[in-house]
């Protein structure tokens, strides 16, 4: 995306986190829609599983200390958007 468009490369981590938040929100919304109750919990847990799968794949592909990532505040943003997506998904059933 960065090499095909005039977007600056220094903002690439922010593009990644934005896409991750959008994907977590969609996964949470889909889970909330199918659960039909407790959307905050269902969306948050589903986005946590999604995030753990992505991070474990990154840990296998790249050798770097993953424990340092958990101290960043940015790890909570996809969990929050997944939970909000779960709430929206439950309310789509009405």
C-alpha cells in the first residue's frame, strides 16, 4: 500500500493499527450479531483471540521479544474496538 500510493512510509505503523482496529471491530460486530447477547464480552474475547493469533504469527515469523509489546497502550485499542463492535452487532439484531 505504501509503495503503490504517495502515502509516507513513516506513518506505516499507524496504517497498520488502523486496519487492525477496523478488522477487530468487524470481527466483534460479527460475533455480537451471531451471539445475540453480551456483545461487549463476546466482541472483546473474539478480538483478543484474533489479536493473539496475529501476534503469535508475528512471533513465529520474526524473532523479537514479544513481551515488550504488551506494555504498549496500542494493544488495548483493537480490544476496545472489538468490544464496541460486539455491542453494535448485538443491536443490529433488533
